[in-house]
């Protein structure tokens, strides 16, 4: 039986997966990055549908059932925020690369304009 807490995590995870797919379609992330994040979100769904995967960890850490939701939701939220930061960082890096390339090309053109053009020397045939 799926509880309300599980339903909330499932909906949020599906939302995160939809954002991930859109980022791939917009070419804001590479395929390897997509696969990595996709596996992370599938792992979150696996924990929701098979909570026995983390029952051993719960026993070791002494986590009670009452705070399972908050711990799970917190972890899911942290993964999502990490994903958002990662996408924004990649976008800024790509923009910075474009700017640096443009500046380098502009400076190269300026240097080329300062170099005097050489006169063509023609050889006379006698």
C-alpha cells in the first residue's frame, strides 16, 4: 500500500525526471550526465517501492518510522537541488567559454589589423 508520503516522493521524483528529460532535449546536459541523474532518480523510486532496501540502514542508524518521510524527502530534495546547481554551473561554464572565444577572436583581429600589409613583389621576366 502506498502512503501519502510515498505518493509525494513519487510525484516529486517524476517531476525531477521530467526536468531531466527536458534538459537533455534542450542539450543542456550530456548523455552521460543524463544517464547518471536518471539512475539516481530511479534509485529514489526503488527505495519508495522497496523500502526494505534501506531497512538495514534504518536499524543501524536507529531511525524511527515516524521520521522516515522527513529523511527520505530531505534526501530527495537535496538530490534535486544538487541537480539544479549542476545544470546551472554547466550552463555558466558553456557561456563563459563562448565569451572567452569571442574575446580571443576579437583580439586576434585587432592584432592582424595592426600588422602592415606587405606589398607584393612581382618578378620581371627578361
